[in-house]
C-alpha cells in the first residue's frame, strides 16, 4: 500500500527517504489494517463549512485570539529557559539526526566524506522532468554525478568552517536546476533539500568540480550550498558566533534588515523566525551605520564575505518596528498560538523553497522562536527519542487513538507519514490544527469526498481530514511529540 496521494508532502533528505521507504510502506500497511472504515456521512464539522470550503471554519477560528481565549492559564510557562536548554542538550545527545559540529575532528577520512555525499547525491531512481516538462536524460544525470568530483576527495579531509551569509538553498546536487516528478507539476523540486539562514555555522567538507558549490554539514542537515553564500573563518569564531550575548531573536515570520546601498551584503536581508544574532548594544550613539543613525533600530552583527571569501562581521540595522526581541520568547501556550498564526496563509514551500517553508520547517521555526530545537525533517521529528512521545502501533485501533487525541494540548505535534500538524485547541468535539499543507480531503454534507488544494499554512479540523481512500487521518498518525518537561526514565 502506498501513502494516500493527498496526504501532504514535506521535505526530507531524499537519500534517507529511499532507505526508509520499505519501512514506511510497511507502517502504512499496518495503519490501514487497523483503520476503522469511515462513515459515509459528512463529518459534523462539514455542516459549518463556510465559503472557504474548509469544514467548520469561521472568521474567529482564523485568529489566534479565539484559541487563546479558550485556554486556562494561557500564559503559564510550559518550559523555562533552563528546561529548554536541557531539552536541547538531550536532543543533541539522543537524536542521531542532530549533529554537534564542535565534535568534528581535525581531519576526516576521505571515505567518510565520500559516503556522506553519495548518500545524498545518489542517481535518481525514477524519471524526473525539467520546468518545460522534458525528461531529464541520463547524460544530464551523469554530468551532475561528475560535478560531485568524488575523484578529488583525498584520503584525509580537513573540514573548513564558515557562516552562512544569507538565506541559502541546500541541494541534492551541486546545481540550481529544478526537477520534478511529473511534467507540469512544478511545485516540488526534487533536488531541493532545505535552506540555511544567516549566521548558521557549517563545516565545508568538499567542493564541486567547478568550485561553485560546497558540500556542507550543519547542525541539522548535510547538502550542497552555493559557495558564495558562505564566509570562511576560524573554527572558534564560527562556532561561537550565535552564542554571543546579548542577542536579538527574530520573532516575526520574516524580518528584513534596513536597506542600504553602502553595504549590499547586509542590505534588505531576509531573517526568518528564530534567527538569533549578536546585538551590538554598546554601539556609539553618534556613530552612523551605513549612512544612518542607529537610534531607531537595533544594531546587530552579521557575517559577510570579504573580497577573498573570508569571514568578516558587519554591523547592520534591524528596525525597532520589526517583530524582534532581545532574548527568546517565553514558551507558553498563548505564545505558541500567536507565533504559529504569524505564518497563516503563507505559501507552502517544499524544502524551504519560494522563500517560505514546509510543514516540518513551519513547526521548527515556531519552536525556534522560544529557543527549542527540533530535527529538520518530519521523519526524524516524529521518532526522536528526545521528546515526550506517544507512539501508535498496529495494536492501536481507531477508538484507542481517539481516546488519546481527545486529550491533546496546544503545541502538541501529530505525525502521519510525511507530514506534521500542530494542535491549537479543542472545540465542538474537534481537535483543531494549524499546519503547512499542500491539500486536504473531507466529506461534504452529501457524503461526497471533496479535495481542497490548500498549499499554505492552514487552520483545519483533525477528525474531518481524510486520505484518498476515505480513511481518516487519525488512522495514519504514528506519533505524537509533546514539547514539555520529560519525566526521568
């Protein structure tokens, strides 16, 4: 059995997806075996469907205030700063998908570097198509394989360290060419892996044959990045950059630095939610930055490349009117809802394409504004041992799942194969979600299955959601991750 086509699609490391495909298909078989046959009647929420075409949606339910008002003690702390620090340390220690760059040795075996690259940049196992709908030929795939320059990997490789200078795509191969699974379906670029944000530290392990792309390892991902988006520096200054106090945290969906023609590298720079930058709080009041006094802005340090590609730190301005704060937000249920709703309506972007994000990126960015780290992909998030997890197995039938789901809390994360959804509340017997999704299915008032191409961060009910066979989403849930204090085990 394959995953229902209308289950939303999220970014994942494609090489790892290939390795996990057999296990994933087995999981879906088990889930479908224990699924209760859905009623042919409309879900109760469908009776309240408004012209948006989404069951139960009202104008109020599209506002964070509606869900916050329904909470008891909405401003109570879920995890304090010390507990979040412990949570992140547990993630690093227990989750193999998260990597400690400081643990890299002075040299790596060339065979290990080659293994990492080949795991990511394996030849596609299926036909792919370009933006014109033409099939990618085997000769082009061979060109991309040759661009990996695997023959130039030495027996020992000394990692170089650098900081990302602007939002940059991570790619399966050292190319910006977009490729797709079907002619005309140009939304999901199969060479797009993820993206990194300004100030992210990376270790450079290899470069493409033309030198324009680097294979990098970051804390949560390894892939190809354009070399001119990384500034190389000393190991210590690179790894210590984000830890410098005091610091500014981006709490809006997308904040931009002040435009300045004097310093193009830090002008109108996109800063996604959760980006943390050193704050130059002692900047002299009478010293202009790029032609402006700084009193109406925050002064931050940003990494930039000098003429030789080396790391330098450049002062830049973030307007005081921007959605930022000094330090992370307190992790409360009210703040979780508020942060999630800042993305409402944003276009879905597979692997952080379109300058936006996908489902796992969405929940990661929300939680990162509190200082909480999550693995990058749904596959890793859903099974991480570092969180307070509830796992479903083939022994859990529909009724057992419903019993658990009716007790969910705000911020809980629900995982079906390839997708993650965040709980925002319960109302009228429904669990309500916010998630970055390509589409949904539900039964209308006549009992017919209706498909809706959402392609955005959306508010939806849970129990009304169906796969293409009419099986409820509930029966595909394999994991619930709760970001809260974990009892000692």
